[in-house]
C-alpha cells in the first residue's frame, strides 16, 4: 500500500481549506469584523452545503429543507444562552425536557412508570444505559465482572461503553439475514450478564433484530434488555401505521427494560439530542450523578455532561411540536417509499447483492468488483456513503434528502458507472485501501494506525 498516497487522500478530504482560507492558530490581536467572520462561515457553507442538500450523503442530514431549518434555528436562538444545569434559572427547560421525554415515551409504548432523560446523542444514551445496568447489577446482584451480550451489528457505542465502564462485551454472530442470531444470544448469557442488546434496526444494514425473541430470553434469565432504536425509533411507529410490516421493538414488550432513540436523526431536530428511556425508575437513578460534599455546592446531573445547550432542547421541542404525528407520518411515507424504490434499483444491478432486508437503509456488496473500489468511484462522482466491513459492503441510509426521483436516478446511473470502472484492472485508490487494511491487520496495529490518521486529520502531522 502506498502510505504517502493514502495520507494525501486523507489530507485532501479532511483538510481542504489549508490554502484557500486564512489560518487562525492564535487569537487575532484585534477582533475580526463580525461581517468578515460571517462571510467566512458563508464560504464554508457554500463549499459544503450542496453535498447533503442534493442528496449525495448517506444519513447525516435527515431533513434539511430550508423552512424547517429556519424554524428550528429560530427556536434555538430564543434559548441559546440557557442551560438546564440551572433549572431554577430556566424552569422552561425542565418543562421542555420533560415533554420531549414524555412524547417520545408515548410514541414508543412507555407506561406510567417509564422514566427517561435527554442526552447529547445516541452514543451518550447508550453509554448511560450501559452504566445504569452495570451499577444496578453491582448493587442488586453483586456482579463485579459485568458482561454485555452484543450482536455483532450492535452500534459501536456499546463497545465504547464497555471500554469506558469496565464491561466485557460478549459479541455474538449474525444469522444469514444479518439479524442477531437469537440462539447464540441465549448461549452467550452468563451469570455475569447485566444486559442484552438488540437493534431496531442496526446501523450497518438497517436490519431489525428479533427484539421480541431476545427480550423474552433476557426477561426469563432476569437480565436487562436494551433496544437500540436510535436510528429507527422516529420512523418505525409511523412505518407501522402506514402498513409496513414492523415487528414489536419497543417498551410495549415486557422484556425491553430500556430503549434509546434519537430526535436528531429521523426526529428531524438539530444535532445534539437523544432520549434514553427506562421501564423502571430505579434504572434511571443509576445514570444520575449527585455530589453532596463539593465546596461548589450541591451538584446533580442527569447524564455525562454538566452544562448542556438549552437552545438545542428548545429547538428539539419546537420541531416535535410543529411536526406532530401527522408531520412524522408524512415524512416517513416519503422516505420509506423512496427507500423501497432505491433498494429495488440497487438490487437489480448485475453483480450487486443487497445485504439484509430494511425499510430505509440500502446496504450492498458487489462481485466480482471490489465494493470499496465501487464506493471510491462513487465518491469521485460526489457520493458520501458508509463503508462496511466484516463482511465488506457499503450503505446508503435514505433520508428526506433522497426522496426526489432525480436523486435516485442519479445514484443508480453513477452506480452503473462505478461498477464498470471498478471492473477494470487498477490499483486500489483514494481511501478504499483503509477498509482492506482494517480487515487484514491485527486489531492493535489498526488502532495505532488510526491514531496517527486522526492526528493527521486534526493536527496535520
Ligand atoms: C443504531 C444506532 N445506534 C446508535 C447510534 C449512535 O448515534 P450518535 O451518532 O447520535 O451517537 C447510531 C448512529 O448512527 C445508530 O445508527
């Protein structure tokens, strides 16, 4: 592999402004005029907005229509200085936060004892739930060597939680349909298991795990079950009401003891808001933090963060109120209808195989072409897709940005071109070798390699 070439490609992709924008490595001695600063921001916006606006990006921006964005930005502005760390100063945030949690709980089958909290995103919701299970099991079951049963497709945030909180991940394989192997889940549960995890649906393939089956097993064994609906939680209820086959996945199932769901994805709010819900208030208490002896005073927080952006809570609350059930159902109908056509179009290309069934994600692999080369050629045509590994693949999560027919037609045309290009003999190029590398090297070496790539991205050396 040509390391120089690879780092050059990384530089081009992640540090494109090195020559074309002024550098600010230290505070300017005299402040830059606000108009000039805003002009710089507009230049960034102009350089980047077209990618996601014109549907070239998988997931990432889930709505993004101008009127919608303007409305949530105005709501943000009205509360931009507020902070729920001071509920006495901003009790309006207590009300809004409580209502976001309550509306989400209602949507996902929560009952009178369901409790929840807001976090900064799916990852933090998952971190909090895993910490809650660890602490609860230590107190109630005396478990000091806690384990979590994770299907291989569970979001990486669960691994991160294990890493941060001293939990052992017990990774179980997927079945041929890319959903968790329920028998393997059952076998992986041990006396040290504090929680079992299932996805509704998972990030890589958009495939639903058998949440009913797995949560029943967890329930029978007396362990917690976390349903990760970060991606699907704001689409699936409306998909079901539109007649799509959606198996039970939420708090209506007695074995589901917690669920994470992200307003900042298909809830169409600005980034920075997720909800974690628990069927038992005692579990939520295990995510709270209360400091009693600190000279700075009595201090409590409901999640990892201390200060939090009240503006984002206001923007999320405003978005959810203004869309209402009808708004969410309408958007879901458009997204699901487009995803169906997109998947059909992709699936009928020769050499392309869809990976698993999904209502709104199209994950696929190619043969004989190397799928990472196909992805690289699509990148040359402007597409930002997600590369998958173990096994190799690529995915497109369909959002409001993809509902126009012209976007679908453009993608399929570019896919045809990429398939032809990737069939020609050529050396791997662009960022494609990174995926091959991650699969070929030992985990430790991949870790070290990526540490230097991250340094390269953020520090340029
Ligand atoms: C299924 C699933 N869970 C969790 C997450 C993590 O969410 P976030 O990126 O908001 O931390 C994602 C993100 O795409 C996801 O798809």
